[in-house]
């Protein structure tokens, strides 16, 4: 792909070089640069990618994306200046791999707790609906009984380059849906920029990660970014942060236990003998559910996963019946 085509639609300044330069790969780690790569200089917490431009060029980089254009770089190398290199990395990574988040149905789950368990539950529901879905999260990159063997630089939400590689791998393996655990760090650090989410899910919000976000308002603003990138929102109505999300997104389905106005609700909930019993009430219809746990978070996981299926317009009558059969 030509450099100019890769950057088409993005605001940048070409400091030097030829926009017709052919780009064969992308890297933000100078150690992983290959011939024909574009090297993106990311400023991290402990190091600055600008310090490794010479190393990247020595390994075959033909172009570099910088925030700081005051470095001396050989004239035959294309130099592109941007305001935010992480955001630029997300843009070119999405374009390089074909904007797969628009081809796949991407579900982003965010919240202080419950992301992994909700993703697991939703994956089971999708399987019952006959859908082929993958998960990208703290357990790895999973598609049915396969692992998409692309290493991540973080435990949960990968950097945008790896994320798009993984989406490509899942698409090639037949996935139609991908469930992504989305952390507040990932949102703040632009890892999911330019991803088109079919549905965003809020599990809950508690004071956490304030060493990174500094204030609860910063934490909330990071979470809200997800809901500006999705068609539908699924929101825990029992959480105080729900109202912020609902103001942000008009196409929302709410779920909960305590909030009687929730669209999807666990009514008549009882916990006894190591199990939880409740009536799954969704838009006026009810089905009995029995979970082999007294953990209330598992109830929320079921409600959230079921609400996603509602939001995406699937025939959930069979899914509700399956849940009811499991309760017997």
C-alpha cells in the first residue's frame, strides 16, 4: 500500500519524502521493524519511540511517523508529522488490515469488574444462536477451540496494531462477531480508535485506576469514549454511571436487578442452597432461570449478555427457552 493511500483521510504533514513510497508493514517497536515498514514513534511511560528512529531505519523502515519533527532523519526516508502518534497508529492499522471492525460485528465490554465473565457468557449465547464469535481479552485471543496466535503487548486490550492483526486472523478463521474487553487504559491510549462497535456494554463503574486517570471524572470520560463509537449501548441500570451513558447514547437497552424500569431485569431473585433463582423479565416477557452460584455478579453477566442479543435484533425466543431449560 502506498504511503499516501495509507494516510488518506487523516490529518498529517509530510515533512519530507515521497507519498508514493510503498509500505509493506507497520511497527511501533524498532526491534520488530522489517524491510518496507512504516515506523510509528510512540511516547510511552518509560521510553520515547523517537529515540529509536535510527534503529528502525537500519532495520529497513522507509517512513516514520513522528510527533517531534526536530530530529535529523536521512533524506530518503519519508517523515510524517502528526499531533498524536497513538491515534495515527490506530488509523493506519485499521486501514492496512481493511477496516475489519466494519466488516465484523464488534462488541466492546467495559467496566471496572465483570468484563471477562460477561464476555464468556455472551460467547456462549452467540454459540447457541449459531454465530461464530471470538473473544479478545484477558484470557487471550480465542475463537471456538482455537487460539489466534498473535501476541499482545498488554494483558487485556491490545495495542491498535495487534488488535487489527487479531481481527484479521479471526475473520480469516470464519468469525462474524468479536467480543472485546475494553479497558479504560485502552480507551485513553487510543487503542480502539477507529473501531466501529456494533454494541458497547457497561458492566459497572467503581473508583479504580486513579493512579492513571487521576480523577473519577477522567475515568468516566475514558469509559464514555466507547459509547461514542457504537451503534447500540447496553447499560447496567443499577449503576450510578448509567445515566451518563444514557445521556450519551440514545439507542440503549438497560438491564438490572434493582431498577424496576430496566428493559431486561432479574425479578423475584432468590439465593439458596448454592444456587440463584430468578425470573428473566425482558420487555414484559418472563422465563425462569437457575444459576449454580450465589454470586450476584453472575446474574448481571447473564442480563448483560442477553441484553446484547436483544440490542442486535436476534430472535431471542429460542435463547430465552434455552436458558429456561437450563433452569429445570
